[in-house]
């Protein structure tokens, strides 16, 4: 089960030099792995060592092109690599050991899978001879991760390592992106084999994602779009992942049609533009949701008609509309909502083709119908559904914190991460994103604890940018140990905790749906976050009055090379509005406490 002494001796002898044959050299599996990562231009890898990956760590020690970041928990390693991937568009890489290392990483892998983020997670495994024998720190990595990865590999021969890594990176970044797990047994990282170089290309018979959309379908879509009386463009995270924001902006500006983004798609179209109706869905704006329900032609691009977006599908289907759905993943089309014109293809390519067809066409949208449609939309917009009251002015309103931060940073190079809960919705509603890949949060899985690791991963990739993590006192405690990593690797992030002493979103649901029975949603044993931040070697600020919000944020921004934890004591009774209750249609909205 363990590696024999003879094997160790032969490895030691071999590592002190070998005579490379023609074009090949004898390398350990771990060295081949590192060379493969270098060939993929990997700059950062987040990880945590353990017995099954020590040969890999030894190979990392002997090189200086890849920076390894030692996190404090494997979940944070995957989240940090995920945040890096979201902000840069590159493949994020994490390294964990076998058994608990891998199971700790599962939440991070599932988070990336639900949001289609390109990642390669390398996990250690017990030696091949011990697999299935309940060895120490053994678990069935392939079995455990199968439902939450795009693909996974168990490497049984070090000769397959380079090609497996090539496949892993290719699968992760092409088609609909996603995480790929590569499980490497300890003996595979240890054995020496001839290495002839990293493969230049990869052929996979079973994996050939479609890139180019069907020309005939795009032409049909064009006819529908130009004939529409009440058109609407609905876009999701796929536009950001496909780097199609410029194409989307060109299309919207050419047509003059209203546009909305999902939570994951914010920033694809500038929030400051009048044609943007705000986010739609459960906590979307009145105008975005009503336009969704009342349009006659809907162009959906890189979005998946998620339950939080369209509410009850039966209610959504009551109104007759033609739907055009562009997505790279055929399984996402007509999954929850029947569509009229499916277009499978890369969103950037499809939009490019659509734009060139519009330019060539002599037909133009019906100006009169479009003007009437905009009048209707402006009527909804006038209701100003995101307006909030400052109350007596003694208590900090969470919306005010986000709005102040936006006013302060809107013209600077800023990234916003969030955790999950009320603060996430307030950040999405009141921070008006004009650029893509600036809003980094967990959409599909809704994972608490991602905020600090995301911010850490982004700050490493973008050291000149400002990185703010908007979080809550519940979420932040799930990976607060990473404050230690921030200090070690000098990633000075700014953490804005909207501390309302409750698990806010749970409390909101309990107030509305469970007659105010606040079962286990109040936190009455919170740490002193200022002292805690200081204990980790950072700056902590307590803010209790609205007048201190702006000065505190200014102070935090001045401390460019320090991580700052801002503990904002916010109104514990504040709810997120508008709100669509589960099971309701997207126009059946609660607009404030008077609707309760």
C-alpha cells in the first residue's frame, strides 16, 4: 500500500540527474504535471498540502514561474481560483490532497459548476494499489465529483499525465465552460517516465462543442426581432463568459431595444444607460419584470430561465410571446421554458452574425410601436421601485452603504465581490455596474463564504485595482480564516460587512412566510470583528451612524496596502424589495412592507 523503500531509493537516484534520450527526458509524474501547468501559462495555483500531493509540492518547490498560494481551508482554495477565473477569463487552478482535502473542495467545485466557470482542480489520491481498500485519507473522488464537474479524470499512468492535463484545460475553457477534476494517485506523481513534451493539440472524438450558430435560425430570429412591437433583450452570465459584451452593446444600440441582465450578467450592458431596465427576477425592478412578462418577442442570450429569474413557469407562459434562445449548451434550451427559435452556438459568434445581418437588411424596427413600448416602460420606471427611506436617520440603511460605495468608486478601477443573502441583493441593486467581470458572486449555487476568497483571488490577479467584498456577518464567518492568507500574500482587500445581527435573508423569509417565527436566524454571540481583524494583522473599523459611512469608506480607500474590515451596524429590520415570493409569477411583486 505504501511506496516501498526500493522505489524511494530509485526515485532519489533518478532525481539527481538522468541522461535524456533523443528529445525525451525521464521525469517524475509530479514534474510532468508542473511542466504541463507551465505550458498552459498558469501563473497562480491555490492549494493546501497533504500526504498524497507531497511529490507535487516538491516539484512546485523546484520551480519559480508558478506562484502557489497557501490558503487556510481547501474550500477557499477553490473559491479563490474561481474568483480569479471570473475576473480574468483565464482557467483557475486549485490543488488539494486526497480524502478530506477533496471533500472540503466540493462546495467550491459545485459553485463553479453552477455558474459555468473554467477551472482545473488537481486532487491527490492514495497509491493506485490502495484504491478501493479504504486506505488512510481515501475517498472516491471521481464518484463524489461526477455530478458537479464538466468532466473528471483518474490518472493511472504517469505517461498519460500531460495529455490528460491538455484535455482538462481544453474541456474547462471551451464550449460551456466548467470545472474539471484531475485525480492523481501518489505513485503516479512519484514514478518516472520518459517525457517528450506537452501536446500541441488535442482531439477528442466525444467532445466537439458547436461554435457557429445555424445561419437559417439566425435569419429567422432577425425577422422576428425586426417585426417585434414590444421587443426585449434578456442576457445572462453566458455573455460575460463568451466575452460578447461589445457585441451585445452594439446590437442593443443599433436596435434601440430595452435590455435586462440576470444577477450573473450584470455589467454586460452599462447600468448607466437608459435602455437598461435593471436586473430582473426575484429581486429585480418593476420595469425589468413587467417588460419580461409583457414583451411579444424575447431574445434570450446566454441565460437559462432560472427559477429565480422567471418565477413560476406557468404564470410566465400565460402571455403569448415568441422566444429566441441563444446558448452554447443545447441542454439549456427549452429546459424550463419552451422556445420558438433555438440557436446553439457561441454567443459572440451568433451576435456578430446577427449584427452583420441587421446591417445588410433594409428592414428597420417599427418606430411607432417601439416608442409606445418605451412609453409603457417609462410608466413602470416612474414608480422608482428601488427608492428607500433613511428612516429616522439614526440607523444605517444597508442600501445607503452600497450606494455610497458606488458613488465613491464608480469612476475607478473597482471589483465588487459578495457573499450570499440580503447584502448580495442590495449590492446587485444599488451598485450600478457599467463594465463586465466586475461583479463577482455565487449565482447558481448561492454559496455563503465565497466573498473573501473571491476578493483574495482577484486582488492577486489585479493588484492595481480596488477590490471590495460586500458581505454580511453570517457569510463572512464561513471563511474568515482567509484573513490570514490575505496578510501572508499581501492582498489588501476591503471588507464591507453589513452587520444586522441576523441571517438577513432567512429572517426576511421567516417574517413574510412563517409569521415572524425567527427560528435560529438571530446571531447573539458575534465576535468583535474590529478586534478579530486586528488579531489577523489588519485594520478594523466599527461604523454605527449614517454620518460616519462615507468618512469610513474614504479612510479604508486611503489605506491602499492594508486589508480593512468595515463593520457597518445596519438596520436589523430592513428587507430586500422588490420581492417575488417563491411559486409566484414575476409580476406578482411585493414592493415594500406595506404589501406584506
